C-alpha cells in the first residue's frame, strides 16, 4: 500500500520522504511551523522553518532557537519534496504549508480565516489533491458578521462605559486577537492600557504593523488613571488580583465562542463580541471548494460533524486527532507571563 505523503503520528504530521514534521507537538529534528500560537509552535525542535514574519514571534516565545524564515510562495526542496508557505490569514505571519512530490499536492492549513483583518496577509486558496483543514468553528451556527461592524460596536461600548465613569476591560489572546483589536480601537475615546503579555507581544510586532500608542499597566498604575479608558488583557487575567484592583470596570470578550450566550455566562463576562481569527462555517466550505481537493482531512474542532457533512456533499472526508486547540495552551502561555500589579 502506498505511504501517504503526510502521515499523522505520535509526534505530529510527518512527511516521511522529507523526514520533516509540520507543526509537531513533540520535539523533532526538523519542523515547518505554520504560525506562532503555542499549540502549533512548540519548544524543543532542532530546526525550525517558518515565514519570516513569524520568526520574531517564535523567537520571543521560545527563546534562542535555530530558525529559518521563508517568503510567501518561496519553494524549498528537502529530499526531493517541494515545500512552500502561503498566507493563512489567521494572525500575523500565519501560513498554510504546501507539500508536493511527483505531482501530488497536499496543503496543511494550520489555523486560518478568510476575512481580511487588515494586519495579517490575507488568506489565499491553494489548489491541491488533499486538504488538511482545521474546523474549530465547523458548525452552521457559526457565521461571522463583518469585522468593521464588530469593531464599531466595541468602540461604542467603550464610549458608553466612559460616559458612566467605568474602565473597559477587553479580553483577547495576547498574540493575534489583541493586535487585531488594538489596531482599530478609537483613541479619540480615551487611552489604551495593556497587560504585560499583550504589551510585550505587541512590541515585537510594531516593526511589522503600525499600532496605536499603548501604556503598560504597572504596580504604579492606579485605578483613577484607568477610569474611562480601555484595558486589553488576555483571558487568563479574568478574575485575577491584577484585575480586581480596577473597580469599577466592565468586561468584554472578543471571540467566536461569543456566538453562544452560554459561553459568556460561563466565563462571567459582561459583554460578548463575536470576532474570530478562524473561519466560520461558510468560510470553511468556500475554502475547501476553492482548493479543488478530492480528499479532506479534518483536524481540531467539530471534526466529526464537519467531516460527516462533507461526506454528504460528496467529498472523501475523514478526521485525524491532533494536539492542536489554542485556547487552553494560549491561556497557559499568558498565565506564565509576568503580571505587573
């Protein structure tokens, strides 16, 4: 039986012909990394290859590593297997990984979204035979409203809180979501304060994207300075002693999970804004169709439901287990970051 070009192993997605892994979750010799979130770029590999915009991100997160940056569409050959990176639109520096051998093409999406957020290189569909796709939001209930509308609602919420003399606290992942929010916050309303994990990551990204001015919250920051202004913080800061010193405040979360009212209640959040760095249901289906792929492999997310739907539409679709799922791992990364209080 022919060995698949890419295999799912105990260490990660493996290309045996090239002896290279894609986003491995255990330490390996050679790894091609799709993006900087902690579930996809882990410590311990001997050699990393990624897009050059992701290099400063993973150096910041992983420390001194052996990493090589590539351009979009730049082909590189390892043991007669041709690889290239293509925009995924998920966060800054996020890539799809194209793998070709003897005319057979596979594409691994990593995480991706089809809406242009204005700070990440927009997603590009890549023709292939086999498409390995995430389906974090692979249910028909997930259908995003345009980013501009969500961001207008966020700024209006901030202005209302300011009129009531309250501090606005907005939660988002320290890499990706926080910068997407920051880019479009209206500084005519007030000042933007940040948690240390978000401030540090944003400083890494400022050479790549122009962001508004931010002020790091330190031990010297008092709650009077914060009144009427907005604070960007990772979800892990919610309920911490760091945040309790900011009373009176109003909290909000920007996430695709805010589609479900129960998610907001469970997280004890005052307001939820539906804003995701992943594809919604229509985005997933449109992306798959655009690839022309005959075979679809569904990884993290609603894999069983989504793959069943694809089979009903005539695709050769199946699921594979991985150790991706950024929410829990990203939260752990943020909680390890120093919290200035």
